[in-house]
C-alpha cells in the first residue's frame, strides 16, 4: 500500500534562511505521481508542483526547488531565502497509476518563518 | 483562487445528527474528490465522483455518502454523526480523474460535532 512520510512535523527558521522539507514515499507501482501542496492558515490547499515517476529532473520555480530521487524514494522541497509569507503547513502527496485519482498525503510539515 | 467553492464555511452539529456539505467544481472539471482532515493531520481520501458515479472510496464507513450532479457539483452526506467526525472537509476537482491529474482544492468546511 502507498505511504507518504514527512518526518519533520515543525520547522522554524529566520527570514532569508534556506529550508528543506523532506518527503519519503512508499509505493509498489512503477508509475506514480508526486505532489506538493501548501496550506496557509485559511485552510485551502494550494497546488505547488506535480512530478511523475519517469521524470527525475530537478525543478526550480523562483525561490522554490524540488529534488526527486527514486533511488531513495524521496521528493524534497527547498525554499531559498525564506519569507514570512512562506509560513504554512506543507504537504507531500502521492497518487498511483492503479489507484485512480486518490491522493495519499503525508502528515505535513509546519513551517514558521520569523522576521 | 482555484474556482472550487464549498458551503457552508463552518457548521456545528450534535452527535447523531446528519449533515450535508456542498462543493462546486472548477469550470471544465468533471471529477470531484472529498477528503477529511482532522486537526494536525494530513487529508484522508473519502471518495471520488466522476461523471455522477462513485469512482473510488477510501476507508470510510457507509454512513459517509455522496452525490454528483449533472453540472458536476457534489454533496457529501454524513449520517449518525460521531465526535470523531469533527474535521475540515475538503473538496477537490480535477479535469479527468486520472492519477496524473492535478486536484484543485476548495477552502473547506469545518465541521464541529458536539
């Protein structure tokens, strides 16, 4: 069965520091998709990125970057030069080709960026 | 904003009552999924509707049921409410319901069961 683990429950940094959020997943499928979502205090989950299992290229979008490594079943997320507005709970999620559109979420990492 | 709307925003019920939550999907999306998020946890998949049919279900009892309408909006019904049903209920819509499809979430309905 699929599983997503986010071992860091809470991280606190000072503004402008870089921070990496870890995500480790388990799946038996060879085709799967990984996602990151941001949940600000308002509650709505905001989509950040989707990656498929065949594409191990790292991706950068502004201050955000993602490192996907199949060898370690990890999909880590780095925020460079963090800002107070980055404060939120971040979720990593997995969907499998054989499980339709169902997302399995990790427990989330609460990021607090202090000024 | 994703274009996914949910109502009501907050709801307070007592144990044993029934509740209906509503969701309007983003324009052009025909799939709606529902998730339950308990405080301090990640969302848990309840079920998904694709073109008005249930298309996958998580580990939730039958007292959790749903509907999808021809305009692809959806309802989540929970009967015989229990205290543990207190949670944020999130609705998400996607274009096709496939595993690669990105799900876009609404703001959620916070249900409190007393």
